[in-house]
């Protein structure tokens, strides 16, 4: 026996233990990493939608009717 309590020859197998631990931990860490990335993307999308809704509400509060010059869906042509 060595002074740390392990039998002789087990030092050669400690590399195998490290490989197994690595193989178990890597999927967990990758799942956590990609989960954080997806969550931050979802928060960014929610923020953009909220900002667009706020801008539309602000425009609706300012104008009772959208002038034809600012309307992109006007059915009339500019020459009429």
C-alpha cells in the first residue's frame, strides 16, 4: 500500500477515473451552458417585443389617425 491508502497499481487507473468523471460532467455542463444562452435569447426577444408594443402604444396615443405620408399600408397611390 502507498501512504495515501490506495493499493499499488491504482495510480495507473486514476486516468480512467478522470475520463469517466469528465464524460459524466461534460453533458451536464453543456446543457447548462446552452440553457443559459437560450434563456438570454428569450429575454432579448421579449424585450424587443415589449419595446415595439410600447412604441406602437405611444404612436396610437399621439395620433387619432395616421397621416397618409407615414402609412406604409395606404390603399391610395401617391398621385391620386
